[in-house]
């Protein structure tokens, strides 16, 4: 492979590294979705919290049925509230990681221009 060093640099800088940055960015996004278990929390959104459920028991009693129904409903509502908070925190982290990844990616793409501009500014500042 007898290419010019400048051409090899541009291939590396604008092709190879952005591809690897994209893979790393995707891995971070997938990790935080998995870390906060967003998919599992959505699948079990209305499940009782920590499987706390009360049994209706044998026989028929309106007060016992009402008490058990209210207790089980409360457990489901509590589970939905806590899962909502965890999903929200996970999605906030996802947005944060997406923005950081976009900043890193764009910074890498514009890095040669930034270096040249700062070098020119430094020369101008000296004289």
C-alpha cells in the first residue's frame, strides 16, 4: 500500500475513526438502555411492585374483597410510579449520552479546521 501519508491521514481521520466512534457511541447508548432496564420496565409497567399481592381468600366478604382489591391496586400504582421515574431517569441519561456523543463526533470531524484556526489565531496573537 503505497499511498501518500496525507491521503492515509484523511482516510483515517474521516473514515476509520468516525466509524469506530459511531460503534462506541452505539455501545454506550445500548449500555444505558440495558443498565436502566428500560425495556423490562416498560414490559412490566403495571405489574405489582416487588410482586406484593394479597389473596382474596376463601368465602365471600365484600369488605375483604374491597380491601384486597384496593391493596392490589395500590401496589400496581406504586409500581407504575416507581417504574415511571426509573424510565424517565434512563431516558434522560440516553439524551445526555446522545448529546455528548454528537459533540464528540462533530468535534472529531471539525478538529483539523479547529487546529488550523487556533494555530492562525496564535500566530496573529503573537504579532
